[in-house]
């Protein structure tokens, strides 16, 4: 969350957090064979448009290599995490 706060401070804009840390016993994580990135270090931020591009640039420059992009409809967000193997996907 320190990086999220650093982005928020630098951008001088609100940064809605849609989802962050989930313990291994969280209902979503319990459905998985092994806990996902949210059980270690991941966040989903409610951003779109230019704000999404700025957020992606910021987090990529800080070493986040798990990037999920949902930019359709009215629930737009960007997922970032620090997995070992770089990956990018869309929802």
C-alpha cells in the first residue's frame, strides 16, 4: 500500500481500491487450488482512461509485473501484483 499511497500523492487524485489483500481463508481464495496474488501483494484500482495509463506506468516502473486490465463497461479497473513471472491479461 506504500506504493499506492505514493501514486496517489504524486497524481494528486483519489485512488479507489476495489480489492487488496485477502487472507487464504477468504471465500474467493478458498475456491482456488492455491491462493492467488491477492493473498500476497496485489491490488485492484478503480481507474480508467488517462488515469489508468498513469497508474500502469507508475507501477511498472516500480517492478510490478502482474497486470490485469478491465476497461469495458462501468466497473473499470487495473490489477497490479508482484508475481515472479511477468504476465498481462484482460478481463
